[in-house]
């Protein structure tokens, strides 16, 4: 079957609101990083945080009273996607709508707090009320409760490519006649312990900017937020093809996978590629793939503006691809030459065709992609 995007919603370090954030991206704006202090050795790390005003429209729901920020991001993005689609959440819609949540690191701060209590004063001190918030499917549970969804609800755990794999899962769910819509949400929160882990893996840098396709790679900056797409059988944006990609054990294999995905998705020459380049080894793989498979395409990565939000980034990339196809505009364009990357424009570049390819290479050995176009 053919999937369509009927509605979109996001919560980002640049704020919320589809049009508002898109215009800020087109103007070349980038989020400001803030410091997250750790409890040991007076360490601190930079991260892109969601501003408080981006969550101002959340409902006063009982399930959100103790919910972690990752659940709040998921709920805000999901509700915005439904509003964008002008969907009425009546009983028929609820019965025929599935939910798939894409996540990578989960509710880090609650997990840290729960196990810190155990470590500090023993197992008997850890509150059982905290434990439900430490599991990966907590945000999906909160979102389903707020929206009143009682049908199929899934949580898919992966790396940066998990958003695309969640859309593929939605396609499978909607292959039958029982489901008419699927709300796919990607969400991530950032915490000191998460920043410390990625720092130890030598994937992050001390401070901005994120420099995609740079030589050498200097690392990325973590961020947080949520993104959501409401998939339907009709809509203004068509998802033409999903490439599930695969896993790679070595970085050279990432380049081969990226080339394979792009060569199959750009058979009709996509005018735009939404890249996951983030200042790490991912850039080398995607640079080589673009140069071999689509050297004339315009390449854009949202990571310098929004940061590396892992679980949310895949959905953000899909949304940016949809907006680029719809408006035929693209923010700052990068030319992915084999030796270097060059920023060509930061004011909103026009693209020739209403289509885009999303290429998503994760930090934990997964890679996938999809192709979409606008019905105009």
C-alpha cells in the first residue's frame, strides 16, 4: 500500500509549530546550547534543550503530572500532528488508529534517579512509583492515555534510524483493513549521564558548532525533543518507498549501505537529500554515498540547527523532507564532495522538484532511508 502523511507536529530546541520552526530553519537559525552539569568532577556538557514555551499547550492530564520530559515531548508532538491533520478523535478514529513510538535512550533521568536511590541507600529505598517511568514504553503509554487510544500500541527501540523503521512498522500495521491511521512518534530527552556516555564513546564535542561533512570529524552535540507524523491512506505527502537498510559492524560497511540505499531511492534523481550527517563518522559514509549515487542533489542536514536527538531525529528528517517537497525550499545546503563539505546557502534554497530522500545512519550500526513527494 501507499502511505501518506496527513499531519505533522514537532517539539524542538528551536521551538514548536510546523511553520514557525520551518521558517527559522530556512533563515539559517540554529538553537543555542546550554550547559548540563554533572555531580562528579565538576564536569559539564553542552546540549540543545527544548524551551519551556514549546510545551505551553500541554493538557492538564493526570498521566502527565509525574511524567518525564520525554513523555511530554511525545504527547506534545503527537497532539500537534493530529491537530495539523484536523483529525477528530471520535470513537471510530480511536478504534482504527495505531501508535508506534520510536525511541533510543528512553527516560534517562527517571532511570538514573531510580537506580541512584538503590545504589545509595539500598533496594528498599527505591520508590515503586518511579519504576514505570524507567521503561522504554512509558512515553507510548502516556500518549495513548492522553489521546484515549485503546488499540495497537508499540515501542520500537533503536538508534538514529529508528524513526524510519517505525514508519515501516506502521506500513505493515496498515496493510490490513483494521487500521486506517498510524501515529508515529519519535522522542528523546537529554541528561548529564547521557552526555557523559556519548562523550566516553568519543561521539560528542565540547561545544558547538556541529560541523557536518567536515575534515576531520569533531563530534556532535546531543539534543532533545519530539516529532510525530500521522500516517493515513490519503494525504498531501506521499511516502513512495521505504528502504529498511540494515546493520553494519564496521564503518566501511556503513558507506556501502548508504550507497546502496541512495542508489535505490534516487533512481529518478531526487532534488533533495535530507542527511543525518552530524560531525561524526556518519558524515564520511554519507559523503561517499552522495558523491557516488546522487552527486547533483542538494544536501541538507538539520543537525547543526537542532542537534543530535537520536530517537527524534529520524522523524524530524522525514518532516523536513516533507516540508521541502511541499514548499520546494531547503535550508542551508551542503555540497558533499569527497574531500570536504561546503555551505552554499543559509537563506532557503529553491529546489526543482517536490520530492526528497531521507538518509538516516545511526550511531549504533543501523541505517535506513525513504523517499517522499508532494501531491502538487
